[in-house]
């Protein structure tokens, strides 16, 4: 059978165009099985491991199926963490960019009013954590009557975190005439029960991989005393000399210790754990994606929700207590068909955790020796050179799809009785510009933002400096963000 291509699916030219820019070439296994059925509005239960490309497997059909004209949300995606909510929102925005799909992320620890204002605009897809979604439903700031698609992502993790009651309450509040898709790395009994209770004859899709971890990852184990871990970490990073690396610790105290040690040794690094403010956590994740630093030291908070195709090395500085965490941590590497390396440091007392992990993944972690002093000495020069050069990120999807887009800021909005159609009508009359060149429009009380696509931003900016909108002269500038 010849290899499938995204062009073989019944998807619009706008979505195809975005997929080309995003360099989605041929569908992964989960995408080739899910997309055709999702486009036919079937209920699906999908068992697929992290890093298999599942966000696009629901993001593509949802972006295709929602009606652009409808102002109220038509799809709701539930995720267990804020990081994942932001990642999924970004992916759907990118896929739906040329169809002008507006996706909004709602989660705790961010001002409710900001989200309420966003939800009062035309919104196609809402991505959120169960607690905050429930909050919006109870306060009637999230309209549910047009929801036609419910996607529950990382369902096993959702239930692990004790969100079952909120998830059920949300499901009960939604229209019954909808399509439901459940994605989970594992299918424990409570996930099965949830599907059985709230879905209509779902099709079960299981992505058989070579076990629960991707076969593109090379795993190994080094035994070490707790006191020797830092020096082992430095030796391993010199010998491996990764372009990018994530180091996972069990506690935020360990993250801080490792981060301080590496920082002092001149490593280009940052840290991520639950003790940081949400805004700082997002800034760190964004910085890692953009290539601003090479090493990220983190607790399991970052094991889900970081989608970077080129993390070369994952180090488990501490053995994870939960076997599933091993899969989620190491799944940050070896993504999208790339090769990756996962090295676990184990102290002599962690045997029972290791046994549980090995039973779960279906193979023994091969033991290797710590690097010799000769190997470290040999690798030193190349390591220093990498350390002093900037990391090049070749696969920042968002930067790619945004390179031809300029966001314009206008100093007028709802209070001046200005609507989205007023901007479309005015901008589409500019010579050389059509309605196809206008992207997402966001109108607030006293200001508005308009995305101009296809590299036409400067033409529109220049023209709008002397053009009125609905008879009103508005100040226009390139938006900072």
C-alpha cells in the first residue's frame, strides 16, 4: 500500500495549506486511523502513547468540521494540566490558522476575567483543565449549547489526578447530541467505565507500538550513589553533548539543587516546577521551545505538555515513583520519528521502583557503566564548543506559521460600536488585499487586534493609517505580541 498523505483526506485547502507550512508530511499511525473516522463524526476511544502525534489527530478534524461563522464554541478539549491546555490551544490555532479558527485556553491560576472576556468573543474551540472549565460553566461564561465535539485528552492522567467528578459533571452539562473522543496512554477500568457510560458505540483504536515506549528511544541505566549524582550528571552531559536535554527530578528541592549546580558550572539552563508562578512556567517552556537554553531541569509537571520534536536526551536524575511517569518523561525524546536517548540514574535502594517500570514497559533497562575519565576528557572540547554556541531550533511550528502574519492593533473596539465585519469590509477593499488575507479578529472594549496573513501586513498597516473604519479614524500600529 502506498504511503498516505494529508492531501488524501477530505480536508479544506486552508487546513492543507497550514499542514504544509507546519511540515506535517505524512500522517503518523494514530493520525491515519483517527482522522478519517473523526471526519465522519464517530465516537472514538484511542489508546496511544505520548509523542504519537495524537493532538493533530483530533486537531485536524475539529478544525475542519467547526463552522467558522458560528460565534459560540463548538468543540471542548479537556486536558489534565495547564501546560497541556496551552500546548493543545497552540496546535489547534496553528492548524486552523488560515481558516481563522479561534482557540482559547482556560485554566486555573490565571485571572478569570481575562478568560471571560476571551470567551465573550467568537470562539470555535475551548481547551481547558476540568476545574476551570467547570468554573466557567457554573458562572455561565462558557456557552455549551453549540458544543458538537468533546475531546478528553490524557484521560488516564485526568483520573489519576482525581478529576473524575469534574469530568463527569462537565459531560452531563453538554448537549447529548455530540461526538466524543477519548485519548489515553493506558485504559484502566475507570476510563473504560467512563467511555461505556457516556459514549455512543465508540470505535476502539489501539496504536500497537513496540510496548508503551517509542522504539526510537535508546534506554539505559547507570547505578550511582545519591552523593555522586551531580558529578555523574556532569560527566554524562559532557560525553553525550546533547543539542537539547531534559533532566527530571522527583522534587522541586532537587530541581533547584541540580539547576544551581549546572548554572554555576556555566550550563545554559532553566528550571521548571510547581513552585514557580504560572507565568514563569510558561515563559520557561516557551524559552526552551525557542532554543534560548539547552538544559531544562524539571519535575514531572513538564513531562506532559512539552511538544518539542528535537529533545535529544532525557535524564532521569531521580527514578520516578510511578511507572507511568517513566513513559511520560522519556516520551519527551524520540518524538516524530527522531532518535532519542533516555538515561536513568538509580541508587541501590530503588530496585522495586525499577522492577515496576520494567514490568510496565515490557523490557529490562540495560545497565551501562558511568563514563570513564578518559571519555570525559575526550569529549570536553566538543562539549565546551556546544555550550558556547546558540541552540538552533529547526522545528518551531508556531514561528513557521506566523512568519507571514502581522498582528495589527487598533485603538477602538466595542465601545465605538465596531464589529469584526467592519474590519473585514474595510481591509478587503485595500488594493492587493482580499478577505482571504484577514486572519483572527479580536475585539475588546477599547481596542481590537487583526491578524493579517500572507505577508500583506505592511500594505494593510500603511493603508489603514489613512482609512476610516465605520467612519471612525482609528490609530493603528503593529501589535507588540
